[in-house]
C-alpha cells in the first residue's frame, strides 16, 4: 500500500511536469470564481465569457483595445470529471424573449476559453501568434468557507458557532435543542439526526436572511452526501466528561470526517490548483440587512482570504506543479442597483471590508484588488425628484410583477468608516440612514454583432485578472 502510494505520487508528479512543459508553449491560467449565496456568480461568469467572445463592450481590456486579440473560442475543458459550465443555457435565460436570472451555482463546474493573440513589445515582429487557455472554475462560496474549518477542532468550532448564534433570534429553536441534549450521554442516532436537521434548518434560514457565515457548506448543498454521517453533526456545548460512546465523541468523529472526506479533497483537487481568484460579494445586500450583517461579511472575508495559498509562483515552481494564487479580486456585485455617482463609495466600502485580509495577502506577494461591477446591467440611470430634491436613481423591471420601477436606495457615505464602525461596534441598526433595495429582473436587450451583453466594469475586472497574460 505504501509503495503503491509512493509510485502513484511519482507518476502524478511526472504527469504534472509534462503538463507544465507543454504549458510553456500554450500556457493555462486557472481562474476561480466564487461568492456567497445570491452574489451573482453565474451571471458574472456568463457575462464575462460573452464579453470575452464578443469584445465590443471591453474598452478597458488593453489587448482588446489594441486589437491584439485575434480570436477567442470555447474549447472542451481539460478535466473530464467535472460538469461543464452551462454557458449557452445561461445566456439563453439572460437574453431570451422572456429574460430571467439563471439557476444559481449548486456544485463545481468548469469551462475553457482559448485566446489567440499577437504579441507586443520589441520582439513582436519576430514572434507569431500566441495561445493562452483560460480555465474558469465555478464553485459555491459555501465550499470556500469550509476551508476555515481545517484549522479548527470540533470543540473550537462548536464554541465559536454557538457564541455567534446566541445573538441571533433565528437560531433560537436550534439553540434550545442543543442545550437540551446532554452530549456526555451515550449516542442515540435519532437524537444526532434531529440535531443535525435543526442545525441545517437554521443554516438555510440564515442564508435567506443574508448572513454570510453559513458553514458547513455541504449542509446547504448536500448532493450525494445527503443523509450520510459526515452531514449528521451539529455544534454542542462541551460536557464535563465524554466517553468514547458519547454523543459528543461521535459528533466530533463526524466533524473530523467532514474535514478529511469532504473539505480536504476539494482543496487538493480543485482549490489548490487555482492561479487567479474572484470573490464576489453582495455588499449592498449586507448593508440593506444592517450593521451586524456587514460585520459578519467582513469577518467571513478575512477567513476566506486566510484559506488561500497566496504569492508569486516562480517558473521552476510552476514547472514542478506548485501553484499559488497570484491575484485576487474582491468584487461588489449589483452595481447596477446604484447610479454611477455612488459606485466609488461602494468600491471604497468593499476595499475597507477586505483591508485586513488584503494586507496579509500583499505581504505574501499576491496582488489584491477591489471594485464594484455588474455581470449583466439590468437597469438604466435617471434622476428622480423627491421633496424638491433631485436624486440619482436607477430604473428597472421588478422581479415580482414585471412592472417598471424607479429606485433610490439611499446615499452611501463617502467615508467607509460610517458603515464599518457601527458594524464593528455591534450596532443593531443604522442611526442616520436607511438603505433600500429592489429585486430587478434582467432587461430585454438586443445585441449587435461583435457585442456582448451590457455590463459594468467587466472589462476592468478582466484586465486586472488576465491582462498581463494577454
């Protein structure tokens, strides 16, 4: 068994070197795209692919503006074990006769775009066209949050989780069940299953309420693990004593199994192979929910970045198969819910939310950016009159009724501290402002030849993420 493991490892290493050598001539960039529930991952990826294939709306992508991209085309993805990202189906949903938002991410998927570009610089005349492969990997943000569990014991995770839930009314039912269960007693499977169901119900409610820290992620997206022991545990108060046959020890065993059988393979097989990463954030949704949701998002983003292996990958390390995340973009989505005058404030708040994590990543050698964007623009801007005052607003088609409505969500402060300070201080509501949101459906669009669907700053996002490789 040991010898087999060693030889398998050598074989994988040789294969990795061979792939890396071929990658010198046709390099590949693996771009991970994730975000928490309702952050707009599917729409972002669909809009990005469409606008890379048809670059009429991409003036800030330097290689496109300079005319050096000869062609971009879809190719079969290299990993035949992963589902293909359904680009065509999602585009049909967004741009059809009755446009609607596509289904959200439920599992990992992948798609490959290949670029043929003309080089620039002194030696451009001596070199022919170059090929770059871009593998876009889409995975649920809840899976990313699970990486923070790797360094926590069951006791530590239980203590931290229960402490957070004490401050949330929606957790009242689960907390009562957890307190009523004596974790020092002998395991009874129906008790463990009831606790796991109650905890899962809380996680689903918390996600709907806009909370970000909804882990373990597979409790929400179980797939073929539904009903298995690795999804049948919950945080519990630690008993004074716990025998090997106790409920506490069995919950601990299942928690450790979740880390080793679910989280570790995801990190090893997918996450550790990513070169560039986009983390999408529903910052406006958190602000709308209130200060505690904003603080929750800030803390979660710090934990998220702590899971990345960041820094520059040298050519020798790359040849030997070592990968590190070189660039990370934190992007506030749904910028089309605001007039462009407020976009700088949204970007500044986003940058402030990730400032702590950003500093650590930059120290390790990674490049970290923050911006506000929209993968598909669903609104148009206009000025609304209210109380004799002209307000910068947006107009769009409402999800619920299909009728057109004008929205002014409130003025975001120019100083991010006006948002972050009350959040960190534990305030329950904003003292001097209210922020509202509406749910807009995709707008009906007519695409001209050479143009992708309308967006906000996808070209700048693409320039940050892959511009240096084009």
